[in-house]
C-alpha cells in the first residue's frame, strides 16, 4: 500500500505479468520504484522519477512516430513499452486502486 494524505491505497500493475521472476511483483506495491510509471494526473505522478524517465523514452521516439505511416505508429508505441520493460528491475505501469 502507498501512504498518501494518511490514506492507504493499493497499487498494482495494470496488466498481468507473464514473468516468472518472483522479484517482479505487480501487486500491493508499497513504494513505486524508479522504473515504475504511475498512472494518473497531477503533480504526484508528473514528479515521479519513473514517469520522467518514461517521458524521455517517449520523447526520443516522437520524431520517428510523427513521421511514420499510420500502420507503423502502434509498433513504435509498443517499442517504447518494450524498452521500458527491459530495464533492470523491469519497468512497470502501475495504477492506484
């Protein structure tokens, strides 16, 4: 759980993981790490280091995406996610429940 304004919130990965690595936890995360992207709007998610790092990845692919034909755009977006998930520890996309 994540303490915020004296309230407890569960955080979990938005997609089930097929990873066999037990260190790649996706449920009941108490402290999101530097390789976690937090879903949401506002200052807390914008300021999180993982969100900043992922925005840099997206920015690095922006020109390629903008100049790509429509049928290649989703592949470029999936490349950004795949790159994020290859980090050590693996990048995750988390939401508060």
